[in-house]
C-alpha cells in the first residue's frame, strides 16, 4: 500500500513536519485561553518583545512570502476582484461549478 502517491503530498508532509518542528505545540484550550493571552502579552526583558511578536517571527519563517505564491488565475480575472491585495492563491482557489469562467474570489 502506498501512503504518499504524488509530489504534492510529499511537499505537504514536509511542510507539516517543518512547521511542527519549528513552531512546536501551538494548541490552546478554551479553559486556558485567558491565562495564555495574559502570559503572551508580557514582554521578554532582553528583547522587549512579547510572545505574540516572537510567534509572529516564527510564523514568518514557515509561511510562504507573498511573491512566492502563484496568483495567475486571479490576475487573469482581475476585473472580478475588488482589490488585488486579497487575490486567492491558485492552489487554494474555489472554482465555480457549471460556470464559465469558473473564477470567483472567495478569499
């Protein structure tokens, strides 16, 4: 039995493992949310940054840069977007069924 069958699946698994190793456990339970937010607002004495800012720096490391994401379809149908600032990436685009063109900006 083959578990991973396509290059995209290998890429997904690699990215998921990289994110897990880089970010660690980011799960917060509802009962712990208030305490966790209060703790995350406190600043590190050496850097002056709070935990939100530190986590954002880590998130920037594992997230693709805007210029690395393909938006060819959104650019082709630019007149259907209110703003190109929020154009959907081709990989996550929601196509309309039975419509031509099948483009909608569902971001």
